């Protein structure tokens, strides 16, 4: 967060801010002017996935509530005699990204509110993930966003490392949990060192026992995670702590109903089932989720009736210990896919101190390139592929193509980090144009094709 005092203007900037429990970075700014007016700006990356958001102004002092305004559709607007003007947004509904709004005193105690049309926010927003990706995979659900009820996912160890993730077709929720042994867990509790009866190999290690949290998470290295992971799914803790599998990580309370049970479907498998466990303080809720682990390293996450109302929920696997963040993936639509074998993913970011402004040269940094990197290409296009096209069929497991490329320009490999430049004309009509970029680096030996791909970048030209 920055504060700049300029002649006639004070500028407060929330630069590359991250919403708690989320991964997307965004920038917002407030400018206070000497004439009593002020302006708010939000870059196009602003997404608020897990919280209610409020923007606006008020004179305070228990001011009367004039009701919420729809900034995206109601402007220009005159607030009359009140300085209280606001809008609230439920999770995943913030719609002011890329806009600027000015508040000008109207002489009656309120403001004339209008869009700022003479300024387009020049921005670079990272999208997707580069490869090789972390073998970590997860989906983070905002409140009331869970859509995996009745589904099941199979994770099969891939020959080169990581997992092939497919949809289980039938008989996915093992029925042996009905009446099986209850762990007796209450609210915010952990059952420690449960013997599997075999060695379970996972990406990054192996184990013969697990710890089970009442909050829908299974720890693969017993005794290494002290907490019970209340109360919301948290990607930062998930990736930063030791290896774990999260069948349904959110605030569950088996002390209020249901049970956490274990059983052995066979001599070489072990099942942990959250059987009709309610979400904390949500009456009438009952969530059934099951993790089955096999001695060959396979595991399955299966769901009966399940959903979240008041908490963020995380489902997935990570080797942990500071694993790279692959970003939340839509597990419902992404399968089948490969997590890839892991390693340092190729990244595409804006160069320090540079923005895609008209009349400038915008630079992008590509790193960390594999040691065998020999050539690079920057793909540019006016359309993107939102979830990316998997490139495993052409020999790039874990990689995805995010850009519908209209042109490919070469850039020189300069070691682990390289620079690609984009000269932007000073033509005013280009303001607001959006271009998508992605880097491809040729690196023999990293995979069958010998190439890796970066994340994508959404480039909006501005002033």
C-alpha cells in the first residue's frame, strides 16, 4: 500500500493486493483532490471471490441510509443533499474492474458521480499457470459455491511424476463407511497417527499413517501439522504446510451431527469418510465426502450430498512444503487432466516499473527457463482460451495453451530470465484494446516435446 502527496492531490494505492484466502493480485486507487472532489480506480484484475465488498463514501455520524447504488449502470448520478453513496457486492459479483469513478461536490452537500472516461487503465493481468506445474491441484469454492456433490475424482500416479486426474464413472462412494468405526471427533479436533496397514506413496514422499482433521483435511505426514485447519479452506496454508489431501476442507462440526469414519475396503486400501457432517453453525446441513487411498499410490475423492453455505471450501492434493501455487482449477469441467511432474513453472510477468501505456515500450519478463532452454517465442492474440487447452497430447504434460495466437515473435534466451518487448504506438484509438500474451520456450529434455509454456497475460492498453 502506498501514499503519495502531490501538488493539489493525495494518492492512496492498494498495489498488487491479495484478498485473504485467494490468489489473484489486483490494484485499486483513491485520489483526493484539493477542490474537495475525489476519484476511485480499479484495475481490470479486481476479483473478490470470498467476501462481501463495499465501495463508496459517507459523511458518517449515523447518516441515513439512502440505499445501495449500482455504479456500473446508474452513472451519472447526483446524490442530492447526502454524501452517503455506496454499493455492496456479494462474493464473485464485483463488476467495476477497469473503471474509474469521480465524485465532484454538487454544492448541496452531496456529489455528482460520473465515470472517468478520459483515462483507461493500462494493465497486465496474469492468467492461468505456466508449466511444469506443481503437482498440487485444488479448487477453492467461495461461500455457497460448491458444485462437486455426487461426483468423484480419481488421482492416478503418472509415469513422470504428478497425477492423471479423471472422473470416476460408477460405484465411486465406497459403501463400507455405513456403520463403520467412528473416530469420535468433535469440533476442531484431529485424530493422530492412524495406521493405514500399508505404505502409501505420494508425490514427494510416502507414509504408513495419517492424521485426520475434523475440518475435512487429511495430513500425510503425521505430527507435522499442529492445527485443525479451522475455519476456511486456505490455499496459502495448504501449499505451505506439509503434504495433505483435502477431501472437503471447511469448517465442519462432527460434534453437532454425523461422524468421521474409517474402514478398509480391501487389504490394500484405506478409507476416511466425513459421513453427513454438518457445516459449523449451519442448521440442516449434512456433508458426505470420502477419501480412499490405495497402496499403489492411487487415491479417490468422492462426494455424496455436500455443499458450503457460510465458509470457503478447498478440495485437492499438495506435496506441500512451500509448493508453487497452480491456482484454483474448476474440477468439474477440467477433467481429465494431468498435474504434470512438478518443477519451476515458466512465468510471464510485467517488467518492473512498466505498464502497457500508449507511446511506450512495454516489457515482459519470462522466467524461470529450464537450463536447456535454447529459443523462445511470444504468442500474441486478441482472444484467449479461458481454462486453457491441455498440451499433454502433443508431449507437454501439465502445460496449457491460453492464447489464440495471431502472431508469434521470437525473443532471445538470456539465461533463467529473459525479456520480451512490445512497442505500443501512441494512437489514442488504441486505448482500451486488449491483447493476450503467452511465452513458449524450447528446452530439449524437459518433456517428450521439449518445450514449456508460461502463464498467459491479459494486456489492456491505456494512458
